[in-house]
C-alpha cells in the first residue's frame, strides 16, 4: 500500500518512518514536513538510513495514489486535512489530538474553543485496539500517550467493577520526548537533567481524553484527577492509578481481570511486580499490574509503555494494520532496547 | 560542642560531615564507621577535604567527652546505642528508623517484629521542626525522607480541615541516593539510567511513619496509600499528595493555610507553581504548593526537597541546632546547586 | 542453521538473542549461561519476548546438531571450548578476547600470562569485515569495542600514508554497558551519573589489540597511546585519534581515503562533521570522519559506534553472515534509536 | 567591599552570587543583566535565596561606589565596559574572553577580527593564581574553563622539561553547563542525553588561549592540538593531555614536578589515580595526575575541575581575594557535592 507520513520531522514521525521502512506491506512514498520541507531526512533524523530522502510539503493535493496516510501534526493542523483525505478514500490514522474526543462539549473542555468540524467528532475510531475494536474503521484517531497508559492499567478493572473511578488518581511519569522537539528553555538539558516536576496540574488536555476512554469502555460519566510529571529520561511512561477497591477478594482477582482482557493480544502483558519502563522502551509492548492495598481498601494499577511506540507511532501502525486487514503485529517490535 | 557521627560512610554521613565542618559551634571530633573503620575519610568520601581523617570504630564507650552525637546507622543498629548515649547525657539525633515510630503496634506494622526497647518509643522527639516543637528535647528521631516531604505538603491542609485524609494518595518520586550506597544489582547504572519504576508498593516502611505524623499533628487515625517511585537522578524527592477537598473556596485558601504554618521559618517556602527538585537540591529548603481540582473536588499538594539534606542530614542538624539552643539555620545552606 | 549462544546472560548476549530472533537463516536452538543456567530468559533480559525460554548450562557436549555458535564468555573461558567446537566442525564466532591476538608475545603483553592453546593464535580470523576479508574462515575472533572504533577511524589513513602512527593518541569515550553487568561499586548509578573519568591508563588490554590491527592492516610495528574514558550513558563509543599528518594536501584527501575503503559496505559511513554516538546507537553502523589541523600538522580521525552492536554482537553477526555465505547485512539494523 | 556582578543571569553569574553571598568581605550591592534587567533574581536563579532581589541594567555609570566588579558577559561586551571601570579605579575581574589573550595577533587568530582596544591586551593579569602571580594586579582576565584544566595538568611538566609540547594532544570532556544557557536545539535534553560528540574540532577559541598560557609560563612558542567533547552531565571538565616524554625516569618524577608547584596552595591536589570530575564538582578544587607510558615514551597528564567554579566563578573569586589582599580561599568551597 502506498503510504504517506505528514509530519515526518517530529519524534513520532521518525518512529513511523522506521516502522514503515520495516513493514512488508506499507510502502513509504511520501514524507511531508512543514518547516523542513525542501530538506532531506538526515536534517531531522540523522539516525535513520537513506538520509538523502526528500522531505516534501504538506498538502493533501500532493498525495497522488496514496492509500494510507499517517498524520503527525500539531494540534489543530489535522482537522481539515485529515477529513479531506478520508473523504477522498484514503485510510487515515491521525496521531494528533484533533479527532480523539467524541463530543463538542468534551473538545471545548479540553481545548477551550470550538472544533472546526464538529460533525467529524465521533466518526473517528479511537485507536486503542486492546480496548476498542478497529473493525470496519477507515479513519482512526490514535490515542495520546498518557491515556493509553492510564486506560490500559485501569479500564478493565473499572469495567469489572473492582475499582471505582470516583476519587481515582492517575499520577504519571513521562520521559522528555513526550514533550516533542520544540525549542523551549524548559526542555534544555540544563533544565531537565537531575530533576523532576509536575506540570499541567489540573489542566492537562489528556484528562478529558482519559475520561472519554473510560466512558466509552465502561459507560457512565467518569472523572479523574490526573497529574503528569516530567522525569530525566528520553522515553517511557509509567502510569500509577489509584482508586477505591470495590469488593475485591484478593490481588489475584485484579490480575485475573486484567489477564482476561489482554491474554489474546500480542502487546499487553500482565505481570505480578511493578513494571519498569526500561523493560518496554523500544518495543510496542505494555506491561500492566495491579495491587490491592488492604489497609486503605484501594487498588493501585500500573502500566509502563514506550511513549513513542505503544503511546504513539507503534500504536498507530497497529491500528493501521488492523484497518488494512493485516496481522496486527506487522513490523512492530516485541523486544525492547535495554540497556 | 564536641560532636560525633556514627555511621559516617553513607551518603547521609557524608552530608553530615560537610555540614558540621562548616558549623560554627559543633566540633567534629569522632567519625565512626562499621566496615570502613580503620580507613580514612577519602576511602568513602573522596569529594571531602582533609581526606586523611581517620574513620574509627562504632561504640559508645569510645566517645569520651562527646556532647552531641549523630547516628546514621542501618535499621536496628541504633536502638541500644542511641539509648545508651542518651542515658549518659549525650544529646542524640538519630537519622535511622529505630526511634521514629511512637508505639509498639506501629513498629510491628512497619518492621514485622518487636522493638528491642519498647519503652523508648515515644520518648524520642520526631524531628520535623516546622510541624513539631523541639523544645526541651535531648533525643531526636529524625524523620524519613518521604515522610518529611509528604507531611510538609499535606499535614497543614489536613489539620486546617481543607483536605480529607480518607482516600489520600501519596505518589512520590525519589532520586537514587535515597536507596543508600549498598552494592545491589538494581542500583547499577545499567539498571537505573533511562527508566522509572515503583517499588515497595503497599509495603514501604515509611507509610506507617507518615500516618503517625498525621496522627501526631492532626489527631485521629489516618491511613493513606503511599507509592514510592525511583527516578534516574541522584538527589531529590517530589511528593504529590492527592485527597478529597473539604469545603475549599479556592486555591488561595490552600496556599494561605500552608503559608500560615511556614511563614516564620527559614526553610519551607510556599509557591504557586509546581515545585521542581532542582530548585532545592543542595539546600535544606522545601518548596510546597497545593492545587484545587474543581472537576473532582480534590486537593493536590506537592513538596520538593533534597532527600539527603531536608530529608536527612540537613534536617538532623536543624534539630540539633534547636535542641542545643542555637539558631535553627546554622550551617544549613539556603542556596541550591543548580545547574 | 541451528545456532547456539553460550554466554547469553550478558549485555552482548542479549543483543545476540535479539539479532538471531530476527534473522531469517539462523535458528536459535540453545542459550547457555553460567550462573543463570536453570533459569529463564526473563530473569536476565526482561526486555526480550518469550521470557520463559530456558537458559541452559554451558558445555560443548550439549550442542547436538548446532552448526553455528556464538561465544560471549569472560576472558579465558572461550579458549578450550571454542577450539573444541571449531574442531568438531561448528562455525564459531567468539566475542571474547581469547583468540583476538595473533602471537604468544602479544598475548603475554596484554594478559600477563601464557595462552592455553598458543597454536590457535593466528588461526582465528580477526572479524572486522570492513578491513579484513572473512573469506574461507570458519572461526572468527570478533574484535573488541575500542579496537573496532579506533581501527575504523585510523587504519585507512595510516595505510594511505596520510597519518603517522608514531606518537598516535587514541582517546576514547565509552558508555557504561562496555563494562559489562558485573556487580561492582564503581558501576553503581551513584558512582557513574554526572561524572567522567579515565581508567586503565597505559594498561588497558585493548591497546595491544589495536596495535595488532594496525600491524595486520598496514604492516610494520605500530605502537599507540590509548586512554579510555567512562561517560554517563548506557551505550556508544566515540574514538578520537590524533596523529602526525604526512603530506596531506587538505582535509578532503583524508575523507577520500576513508571513502575509498568504506564506500561499498553497508555499515561504515564517512561524514564531514563530528560523529555523534546518538546517531548510531541501536544500529550496526559506524560514522567516521577526519580533520586536518594545519597549525600542528596533525590529523584528527573520529569514529562513533554502538559498543554492543558494531562493537560486539552486531559485528559478530555480520561476520557470521559472511562465513555462512549470506548477505552481510542480514538482521542487522541500519536505523538507530534516537531519541 | 562594595561589589557588583554584571552578567548575573548566566550560570557563572549564579555561582558568583552564591559565592559573594557567602563572602565575609564582599558585599553584593548590584546585579546587572541584559535581557532580564527589570526582573528579579528568582526569574533566572530559582535555586538561590532572596529571590526578589532586583536585576538591574548593565552600565558602568550605574555603579556608584562600587569597589570590585565581576564581569560575566558575552564575547565582545566586556572590552569597553571593563576598561572604563578599571580606569575609574574599580578592581575588575572579567570572566569573559575579551582580555585573556596577550597580543593582537593571538586575538585575531582566535576571534577573526581586531580587538577594539588593542592597547589593553597584555595589561590584564591572566587569573590562574597557581601558575601566575596576582601581586599588584587591579584588572584580571579570568581564564577559560578548558585552558584552566589543560594548563594545570600540563604546564608544570612542560616547564620542568619532562614533557614536550610538540605534538601535544589535549582531548577534553565537558559537561553541558560549559555551553551556557542559550536556547539552542543542540542543547535540548533530547540532543544531549545518552550521547557524546566532539565539537569545535581544530577551531575552538580556547586553543590559542592554552598556547598563550604555555608561552607565558614556560616561554617559547607552543602549539597544541585541542579537541573538546560534550558529555551528558551538567558540570565538570576532564582534560587528558598526551605528549612526548623527555628523559623521564619514572612516573614519580612527574608527580613530584606537579607537587612542587601545587603543594602550597589550597586548591590543586596531586593524586596518583585518574581524577574523577565527581570528586571536585561543587568545589573550587582541581585534581591532577600524570602517567608515564613506557611503550610509546609518552606522558599522559590529567586534570578534573568544576567548570563553573575552578573553571569560572570560583577562580574569579580566588583572584579577587588575592588582588584585594585577602586570604585566597575566602568563601570558596573545598568540599564537593557527590553524590
């Protein structure tokens, strides 16, 4: 399938190029970029082979014959472009946030304005294949990195009635690549190395997305407290989600509920110890576990992923494989990098 | 005052040496160590001056004329030694965990056995001077690093009735020096760098200590969920504590309640943004803040400290200054290291 | 081909498993380990898939039907084992140091004793395929990580007569995985993070290997000064090699001499800027360059590699591909990890 | 003494503030900054106490009554300002590069243009007190970080005739704070973490400064090859300097020659093992050593310093102490930070 990436110069774009280069069915015919258009791949991704491949402009009219398109664009840049491509019959997987939320109200809460194409909201499949079917979809909104980790840890437990979402707290730790490649003082080595901090406290845009994911998967109206933290490493997200236990007989009831959901898929594994991001970084895998805290009658669920793979490019290719009728795991690494 | 350190070879011991070397009133006359006894300071702390100073054995009978003694020993090693010194009229500040808890029950919960001197429990002042008076004390149990951070963030809010401890979640991030200098595979650079993980989930010994601190400061019987995480940096703790809001009119009510407690002391500062560990590492300061999450009616309180200073050696010297009738801040750095 | 790895638990062993798992012709039928024998893969490499695969004992008699064997064992453990396997008709690639040197004298210089099988020295092909042919070999001694980087940077320039080896200085920087997984105090996070140091000054065992490589490739009797340094990162080696220029008209004469040697191979690329380890880590590639310093009439040649791939497991598989008559690049990644 | 810092917002400026705040004789009355003028200290140095102190504009006419002024300004910004202050009777220590070189020719080589006040070159004392007397100076050009480390390691050996500067190679490793706080893509965490690179190969401006230092200290016309490397840490410089040995009987002859120069001063210590930057970071100390490489008849000299203290602000205060007739070590830390 002739495949394009629009937004090839970011970190997720670089990962997409690697995955599609290795893909037996997807043929990368177009790499579009904004400010780097006219340059070559080596300008932005010196670690990738064939560095003289051209970076081209972004525009739907340029994608003659493309059958599959990945969008990795800043907030607001995908809406019209993605819609146009999808209407023209191209299968589209959008890694951005324009089509993730399901209602104009939710969009307004998260982004503080009106969606440019409110009728499209809800038409895009939320691309978290372990929790939502991709069957019949031709346009996919690939989830955010934090929602992926939080939902994989907590959604099956909430749905099974073992954990209440009331008062649920999701404290998440992310490597710095999650903040993108923008040139900001707060992302200098001298501002990140040897320190941690929370950010976006009470206001991060992934909170409404997590709540939507719970609503879709479980039903009802969920609200959670979400606090992301930046830690001095390049990759990886660890979500620690704590909530009230609800009639849980023992820890293994929690692990069983998780296993029941994930046992058949290739990427999510239930373990009985705290997951480490180092065990998954470089792969499309997720590790999940849960603990029962008798003393406070709480459940502590955890999930570790690589934010650029299972949290972005890997999950996008996973969804693309499915909507193209291919094996879900094509080109997606199971082995991580460590050390 | 003639001053001894027993347990000089650990990270906290090294910090104590630095602080006492710089202290105008404390004169360091004895440095005791277990396995390094017979060696010199440079063997264990090559970054300190006068590296040929001797490391001597540990034993109370050796401390002729010592008036003040800091203990930085492994769990279980302080009880008899500290008791003996205190009974002999030496002022003692114990950085270990033997005298922190207040009842045999609490000790049993945390350590799974009987305290060797149960009658001593409760006789040692819990050395967190911003929350508990040091007046009249001659023996001090210096708090753990996590309890220091969690209590500084949350205790004033709970006491003011603005935050409920029911369902309270304390997710904490620590640099690696908090785990000590032990030679363990999990502490190799290759096991820490570029990764995060939780540990001690539901079982960490600092949880009962946090609960005791709340009970002492607020009254009543508190229980919390506490999950510590290890992050790839040397120093610093960030505590993120989330709990139910209780009739909070606005965020500034939270900040005011914190300010009321801390405004007169030199070390804890209330700020209105997320505290970064880099802003305090190298100093004895703590930065605290709190947010009100309207959507879930929650309070998110945060505190950043240097785990080896305000979380260990610095706080111990602060308490020693107070019990010796000196200025609380003598020799304690207010400026951090950054970058 | 039925393939075994003996020494599967180290870092290079983990990389070998990944590469052979992905290899279309090599079938991994045996993973041997010393102290972890009897356990499973997940005990030592939690980042790899199928973690329940068994780790078996090390012993040549156990390898029924194995056609290709990789040895990743400590110094001294390969000699008899590798010899026995090779004599039994197994193709052997030894990642250790037992067969790298070519004469008993050189071995004595490097290791301070007699080689247990001196007659084998010189029978093993030195597995640096860009500089030495693998044709007809059935036993390969895979080079050390530092010699790989230094020789790729400097050997073509010395051979072309553009750089004198007299007074040549090789200062090299290595990530910590080069030191292996041993439990040593000097490899703790607390001893590595945020610091650099030289080690093995004048005595490192890779120096005689580098000199041998120059002798083999250029002829004559070379001697160099080699100083390795440890830097706080997991992977990567950067070699900076400085020597007297010898009638060099301009920098491009240096780049041309390098290009002439490497232009046809898939892995070594000549660039005209300082190579960064981040551009190659995760791949089997090497980046080389050279500068002419007019002011001192010196040549500065540089090479960046991933010490565990082009400096160990990747290069071993590259050699194995060649001695098995396969495409040199099978299963070897060209794309690096960054970020 | 009334003291000003012009250029208070950079990393070296922050260190100067800390040192002068702790100084018993220097009274910090003015902090000048360019783009941050009008703001407060906490905007740029959130780790320092009394964050509401004002940052004022830079201009010599504003410094009423100032007796001592430190300049920490970008290249080119000190010349007229420093000259004017010095002519007005203010003692000036310039941490920038405008007055370091001694001749217009050397300045042209390094900076590619004419010095605005060529008559001033040579009038400023080169502020490396261990090698050059500060007696009688009232204007000091504080050395660059790399020249400090290279000269401390090598200059005494060259002067003693034990090491030839012909063919001398200085390969240096620096933490990232050496590159300053500028907002550059190459200084993002994502571009620095987990990688190393050389930069400024053959062209770095510190090379002429090192050569001048050797000429001044030893006499004659020295030229060296200098290659700086950036490593993923905040602070510290390690210089590894290799040159021909000249009739050296044994290693201890080298150590003796170093000791003879440094034994009386408080800051430079000769050790007999490879110095680690972690042992000096946070202090004004330097550790030096030297090795004799019999095989190539070379000397390898090494020096570790904190680039912001002994390599910048600390050394500037050391020189200021001396030109003010004070104890050389006032306010300068001897203890490092580690861990």
